[in-house]
C-alpha cells in the first residue's frame, strides 16, 4: 500500500508502529521523525516517538519530541493530545539523560 501511496501518513505511522513492535527502534524513529517533519506535523508520531525514546533512555530527545508535539497539537487545535504529551513531559522532569 505504501508503494501505491508513499505519502500516506497513516500507513507510514502504522509502519513505524510495526517496526517498534518488531524491535526495530532505529527504523521506527526514522519514520516517526519523517512524520514530524511533515507539514502539518503528524502529532501522534511525536507522542509515540517520545515514548520510544524514553524506553531507549534518550530522555532529552524525548523531551524535544514532546515539546514539538505539544506545539503542533495546540496549533492544530488538539488539546487532548497536547495534554497527554504535557503530562508525559512533566513525568520526565525528574529523569536525567
């Protein structure tokens, strides 16, 4: 399906989630990052990228993804996603790199 429509945001996000599930963290992060570079930013990619980065103990990178996602969510009027990411960002406050 991605061959037919390589820019399909949901398919790309689904592929990243599958890569994450299969333990291919670097590939998942690469796809999430590309989704975060899209205009408009695909907000769920920011949240899932941050969660994966936390699992990989890359806390500062997770904070950056969350800040990007919170700003994008607010710009897009998605207060629920902004609140979820803000909550995770708050919990990361006590964690170091």
